[in-house]
C-alpha cells in the first residue's frame, strides 16, 4: 500500500512508491506467509492489557530521561529505553529517540501532547521540529509540552536498514506494470533483494517493529513524562498507532485525535484495493480542476475525467517504452515507475496540483522529466546527493509485520488485476503489483485484521476527509463505529488529512477538544 504521513509533515508528501506501495498503505501488507483473501471485516477485537504494570517492566516505566538541547532553539532531546521484546523484557533494550518543546505560554499547563505524522516510517521528531512544534495553533503550543518519539526502527530510533542509495535508485525505477514474464521476474527479484537486504542488516529488529510494540513504547513514554493520560494527535498511519494504544490502554486515554483514519479490521488486500480507489477519487478531482486551467497538458475544457485518465495512461506507456532525460546528476531518467510516483505524490495535497501540471507539461511537451522526478524524490525522501532516509525500509518492516501479505505470488496478482483496474483505471495495475512486496519478507507477520473497541476510553476524535487519496473516508467511518467512544469529524474536501490544512471549522473544533476537552457534536461536518 501507499500510505504515508500527513501532508503537513517534514516535507511535501513523502513516503514510498509503487514498489513499496503495498507497505506504504499504512498498515497494509505483511510478510510472506499466507495471503489474506479479504472480503469481510475481522471479527477479532484487540484486547486491553492488564491495568497493572508487570514488575519486569517497572525499570522502564521508572526511568529518568536526560534532556539536552538539540536542533532548533527551544527543542530538547533525550533517549528512552524500551524492551526489544515485551514477552522477554530481560532479552535486551531498544533505544528510542525522544524530543520535546516545552509549553511557553501562560495558563494552566495541560501536560504533554504526543504527535506522530504517520508512514509508517515517518520521523515524528522531524515532524515536531519542522512543523508541529512551531506550526500547531499557538494556544495549543502554549499549554502543552509538544513531544515526539521516533517509533522503533524509524529515523533516530535504531533505524531499520536495507538498501544503500544507489541500490534504492535501482529499486525505485523497477517497472511495476510488467508486460511479460521476464518483466514479472525482474519485479519479483527486486522485491526479493529488498527483503533479503533488510533481513541481512536488521535481522533481530525486524521481529520487533510492530504497531502493538510501538504503542506499548508510547505508554512507557507517557509514564516517564509524568502524564496519567495520553494526549495525542496522529495522522495517517499515526491513527492506527493511536487507536492501537487506545485498545491496549483504554483507561489511559486522554484526548486523542486520529486524523486521516485507517481501518484495522480490513485485510491487506482490502486495504490496498480501497486505497487504489482512493487515489482514483483524488485523481478525478485533479482532472476536473486541471481541464479548467490554461496550462493543463492532459486536456482542455470539455475533456472528461475519464479522457484525462486515458491521456495520462498513454503518457505512462510512452515512458515505459522510452524513458526521458531529467538532468539528474546520477543519470536517472524518468520512466513509468518514477513518473507514476510523482503523480501520486501530488494527489496528497491539492496545493501541489499546479506543480504537477507544470511537471507534466515539461515531461509531455518538452521531454524534460525533471519536475516529475522532484515530486518522486520528495515522496521517497531522497536528497540531491542520492541519500534516502530509512522511510522506505521502516515502512515495509512495520507493514510486513502487522498483517499477512495481500498476495503470495504473481499468479494471485494476475487474478486480482481486474478488480484493481476497476478501482482505478490509471493506477490500478501498478498498485496491484505493488501489493506483492511483502510476499518475500524474511519475517513472518505477527498481526492480523482486527477491530478496536477501546471500551471505557474517554471521547476520541476520528477525522475523515471525503476525498482523501491515501486513507479513504469510509475507513474513518468504520473506525469511528468500532471505537466505543469515538466522535467522527468530517472534512468535505480534497487531500490527505484535515487538521492544519486551512479549514477554520476543522481547526477550531480540534483546538476546542485539545484545550477544553470538548469533542465535536455528533455528525459534525466541515468544509
């Protein structure tokens, strides 16, 4: 799957591409065990943990953090320990990076506000220092200590390591719409090499980067910070992490905002297919807007969204046959894989639609792929020196542990292609093949689809955007029905997630909840 974090994260929509799409969808895919066939929501319910802290975990809950200044002025950093394996706390530790910006305003302090931008694999510390700690509403930052922890295996917290930069360049350019047995073999080989490299470099850690373990780490942090309840804002995959926390520790839920919600009850294949439809919905909105603009390279006024899609698909086929120059210092050309990733990256935020039109115009009319490559690189978190963050590696590691994979092999993908192409004529084929990547993962999944009730928890705000490409609105509806105390807040609009995207209605409603504990009224809708 393709999920990533909120568009208000460290960079313009970064996460993973078609090759990792199966993993990117948040908690979508998983290991190479049995493939889930999908069809109905899970009957299993996430069980709460005992209220009392096991004695073996007491040293972790009682640790003291040593804070030091770091990064931008006003931020402090520390290192927290958690057990690598909660089933065997004496088997070793994992060291987790934590950052905070203390409340600066007047008024009664409200404790800590933990933030997570999603991914999985997005750096929460990067998000805190580059956006949340300076860009969240001033009154919220004045009353709360703004806090972030990079989840285990992510960024500064013992990162999962797989391919180096040059290997990643090759991986991201692999054709994800194979047209022959030879191309299918090449794609499978790419997935296998990626998985083998992760297993080679992070063998032990790969078994312990699940969302359940990350949620348990958050409870240790809550206690270490001195908070009796967890206050939290999670976006995209961060909603799954937050909902998991609520399911495990319902009595410790404070004010939770889950923005761009995931549905934990669905199988990997269902998640991937739903997200494929979500990207189609977003593309339809882009197409309708594009043909009204004078610089739309995919058609003018009177061109239907279906025709816009056909024109883009035709362009992708041209790139599949003949990649075009980009001016890249490392010699990369723009083929179908990178171009598709660039287009998908722009679907996360309508604010990038003008950039996408310009990039498509350059590529289609001037045979210059630089603009689409920039969008693709931002999505992958690749810098100008060819270095990647560990987003892609961590993303796959978490997803492939959380759920059984969508497909066990190419034959299953072939059978499922019609349903994916029906969901999205433009992106369906590539996203179906992208859903295969966890089939070759070196570690078996530990999770399965389940519902989360969090019975006894305080009111939880679930936010859904009606035309969200990465976390379809129906997921927010489903999660809000599962969580016993949920209040669904609907944003009628485009883009991924809603908080901080310009809707005064959304922002004021969430601010009231965070500052005064007042949840939105039932059925609240904003635009």
